[in-house]
């Protein structure tokens, strides 16, 4: 465990920082405000794209740097600027889809893309094939052909098989990918997410930490799902919320209370109270 105050705080959003109502609680807002007031950077690390960050920013009352799309995007929410993006190229997307349909027949595909800011109208930021069924209520619903889904570089390729668990999908597909992409999931509802090889929340957080001049050993990180595990492994101290996936709990150095019971805030208050 980090003896002194951490030099950087990084937190996942859904299932970790916010509750079931998708709001930042008053206690969490105050805890994060104390971190920021002390001069310690607070960073979001999420599977969300930049365009889904601003409701959280509004709830925090603070616009932090954000590691988005499971590490593929570094986003400055204060300036509304995408600082960097790591993408799957078109040839790789085509090969991944071909492999997927051999292993998981009938799978639906969606692609997450990014422009220069959170709402860049020049870039269709989320497109899905007709076979892709949303795993949750999604306001982004531009249906195109499967060919069009794969026709431009993407920060994430999403694969959906509603009749399978996400874990089973990863176990079936990963042996056939051969390091061409990183596979993970943030819900166990038949949805997996593929990023460029080597791109995880850990790789994104490492970029931010280097930018801020902070060593990985000085980071405290919070998460709840398998897509958080690389980040939890990177940080000097890692915390899973009580409602976390068992694999995320196993990777963490500590388990705090659930997201709906201010688990992140309770840990932060040990250092900032």
C-alpha cells in the first residue's frame, strides 16, 4: 500500500465512481474536490468515449484528463480536445471480423471512432451493423452495413452475441486473434471490446502519468470490471469496489464498499479528509 498520499488518483466511472443512478454522489464530489484542491491530479479511466464524459464532469464539478475507450483515447475534458488516439486500421478490422464470424457465427459489430473533440460532427463516431443489438440503452444508433462499420479506423471494435456471456466470448475468440488486438469486457452481457494490440487502460494511464511526471508506484486506481485489471495491476495501490467482478477483486490490493455506497470516496478520505 502507498504509505504517503498518492501522487495521482485514477478511477473508472460506471460501476465504480458513480451509482446505479449514473450520478456522482455529494460525498464522492467532495472527496474528489479535496484531492484536486491539494494539487493531486484526478483522472478518469473509462471505456466510455469522450462524448459520454461531460455528464460526469458536470457531476464532479471538475474537468479532468480522461483515459477513454479502454485506453485508446487521451482526452482533455476541460479543453474538449482529443490529445491522442490509438486505432485499429481497416485491414485489421476486416481480419478481426472474418475471424470472429468463423468463431462466433451471427455476431454483430459496432465501431467506436473519434474526431478532434467530443462531438466532432465530421466523424460518425459510433456505427453498428444491423446484427448488432445494444447491450444497454444507447443514444448513438447509426445503423450501416457491416462493410461500412469496418471501413474506417476505429478506437474500438465492439462484438455482440446476446446469447453468450462476455467471458465465454473472450475465451472462444482470444486464441484465434494471435495478438492482433486486445480483448476485454466491461459488462458480462454478451459484449466484448477489441482495441489495438497493447492498448488497455494501463497503457492509457501510463501516458497520462508520464505527462504529469508521476511514477506508476505513486498511483491509486479504482475499478470494477475485467477491463480495469491492467490498470489495477499498474498502480502502486489498487482498489476494487464491493460490487466488482471477481477477477477485478482478485487483482486489487483492497476491496472497498460498493459504488452505490461511496466506495471510492471512503478510500480517498483516508488521505484527504
